[in-house]
């Protein structure tokens, strides 16, 4: 079968690879849409140590189940599904507590095992979520990134009241954090984003205000909750600067591994720093409901592009932000 294979920094090509080996508890999914995530661009550039070449990436995808193992449940065959790519042992203390994202054995489809940038992919049946009739596969592929944002906002809401929220970054995750905050009852959500088209998208999504930089917000310093959806040193430091005393900063972006931060401010103003990774199954279900009900939308989505265009699209996205919020690939596109 054909798949988009990453073989090292900036080395990406469509190749013929072996068919996925299906376990008894697994199904074979034919991806109809697989979104390119910002973390995959970092992986493409060789900046993500958890991705080891050769690798078929793609962890945001939805499609059709074309075959099912003997223990997978025959009812899945022929059904359209969104795939939760988070793999875990399902028996440890964290998994039994509903926190599979914190399992010591966690892995991700498309990161640690072959993913959705292929004609077919093997997935545990337990990781499938059915899509109702009429739901576009691109919408199904957006469940995973929205679940990340739902989880981040949920963690932040444990720490502070509804108040004012500020989101750094208006890419897909940042806009979804805006949507998730509003869905959680936070009405005053502001966005910091240097890209004008993305600021416009944030305003369309309901941001009370958008800013090209955080200078004015740092002077006010009144944000109850701040979400850094970028993960650069500059945005992490800026997030601390706009938080009020006693506020919370949720660190969601993964752009840089290490950042020097002003910890005197963290200590003296009692700023809570909260990491956020992936999502729980409940977050994934919430994200699916928000998208399929129409409560959350990225507006008109770009068409799905063929796998053969993958290398060029990755190179374009690696060059910097674009107005297009999400790019989708599929071997079925023409």
C-alpha cells in the first residue's frame, strides 16, 4: 500500500510499504481525512525526539473500518469512525482512574506506531468512536485537536474561576482553546496572535478582543486563566506576564523543550503553572459532541489533499503560519 513516510529532517515521500498487521482486537481503518498537526511539522524538522524515522505520521484522522479482527467486534466493519490515537495499558492506576493520557506505557498512533497518512492503518477497536451519518471525515479528524483544548481548559478551570482568559496562539489548537473556554462558560476570552488572518479567525470564533502582541495585556495583568498554545519561550514568558496574582497558566504548546522563566514572579504572585498533555476519553467524547452538534466550528474547511502533495504541503507549513488553519491529507483524495 502507499503511505507518506518520514525518514528524517525534511525527508518525506510517498512510498510503497507493507500492509498493516491487524491484531485480534484491532480493526483496519481506511483514512478519509488526516489533519497535519503542528507537532508533526516539528517532527518533520527533526525537533521531536519522540518521533523516530522511518515513520508514517498522522494522529488526527477519521475514516472507514474496512476489516475487523476476531475480538474487535464485527459491528465495526463498514462504519465510519474518528480514531482516538492514544494507546495505553488500560489496567494501571492512572488508566483505571480515567487518565489514560498519564499512563506510563502511553503511546500514540502516528507518533510511536504507524498513523493515518496511509491508505490503511491498524487501530485497536477500543480506540474507535463512531461518526453518525452525514458527519464529514474532516470534522471527525478535528476531534483529536479539540480534545486537547477541552482537556487544557478543564485543567485550568480546576484552578481558577471563570473570569478572564487569554489564549496565546490562534492556530488550530489556540482557536479550539478559545472555543473550549467559551463552551466552559468563560465569556471574556482574548487572543494574542501576530498573524492578522488568524486574529480575524479568532474574532470570528468569538474572541472578545485580539492582540498582535501582549504588551497592553501585560500592563493590565488581570487574566485569571492563560493558555499558551504555542510553547515557545517568548509565549511562555508572556503568558506569565499577563496572569493576575493568584492566576493560572496552562502550558499546552510543545514548540520548545526548555525555557527560562521568571520564577520570582511565579512564587511571589502565586501563579499556578499547569502542564496539559493529550486528553481523557471523556474529553474526546466532549469534543466529538461539540463538533458534531455545530457548537464548535473552524468555519469552512479546506478540501482534503492527496498524499502525493504531502511533501510539498509539509515544506510550506514548515516555512511559517498560513491563513489556512488545518490541512488534510488522504490517499482517497484526487
